[in-house]
C-alpha cells in the first residue's frame, strides 16, 4: 500500500548534510514519529535522489543520536524509555554543571547578551511550533557548552541531541512549556554570578521540570547522598 510522501522532492543537487537537515526537520516537527523505521528506498523516492546521499545522511543522523541502527532491522528514529532519559540526564548533570562553572569564570557581557537574545526568541516561541522552541533551547545550552572548552561541547552534543530530538514529539502541556522556558533565567543568573546555588542545584532544578528524576543515576541523587552519608558515618 502506498502512502502520502512526507517530503517534497529535492529538485536541485543536494549534499548529504542538506538531506540530513530535511530528515531531521521532519523528525523534529513530528512528521516522522519516535521509533519509526526510516526506509532508504522510500526516502530516495520521496526526495527524488539516489540512495547514496540518503545513506550518508542517515549515517550522519546516527552519529548525532537522532536515529539508531538496529542490526538486521534497519534505521529507526530514536525512542527513549524513562530509564534512558534518566541515564542521559544524569551524565548531562555532571558534564553540563562543569561547563557552567567554567563558563561562569569567563562570562562576558557579550555572552550574556547572546543567551538573553536566544531566550527572548524562545519566550516568543511559546505558542508556536515545538520544533522551533526545542531548537532554540538546544541553541541556548550549546552556547553555554561552547564557552569553556570544545571537548565538553562535543561530548554533550553527542550525548544530548537524542534528548532534544525526542522532546519535540513528547507531549507537553502548555503550562509546563511555560515553566521550562522561564527556568532558563536562573541559569543565566548563575553564569552572571547572581546565584549562590551550586551549578548542580541550578541545573537539576531546570531539568526536573520536563524530565522525571534527571539525577537518578548520578552522585547528586538523594539515594546516592544517603549512601555516602551512611558510608561516612561507618568510617
């Protein structure tokens, strides 16, 4: 049975990163759902290109964590279980907190102006397309990661892209969207030296709005703190 194509045909010569962007936009906009299989032949027909650039684009998206390759089954859009989300966020909590501390030590008026500009655009996007809001959210955090050290940015980008990709399609009530957007302000306050909270506390409070138990698999979790307290009491 044929289906309605997701994409408009690509009539001009298109490089692999252009095709990757077209496919990722379809994923971010919800046209392609989490867990959906991506068929090379169908994509080539929809975009009116050969399978070679499609294959290269899918490999690029796999490297970014947007799609996953299941051997003998094919390429699928990322679909994260609760435990996957908690594990990613727990590693993110450790790495991004360090990035925030380094960024705070070198925070400039220009860096603050850039974050405020992104956040202003994010606030204006509240009632718009989730894909735009999430892209701005990702842009905001990446601006923080890029400030201190490139190795942190590369590590976090590879780790967290699936999280942002998945969050586009994940249903979120309008009141929670508003809280998520405005929870970025305390991050700027921390970077500007206006907060006495730790980077972990500020970031954990931010992550807890859209995600449940983001610190579960880190030493910042309540369970880990209790275990460490008991260990110290015995020693």
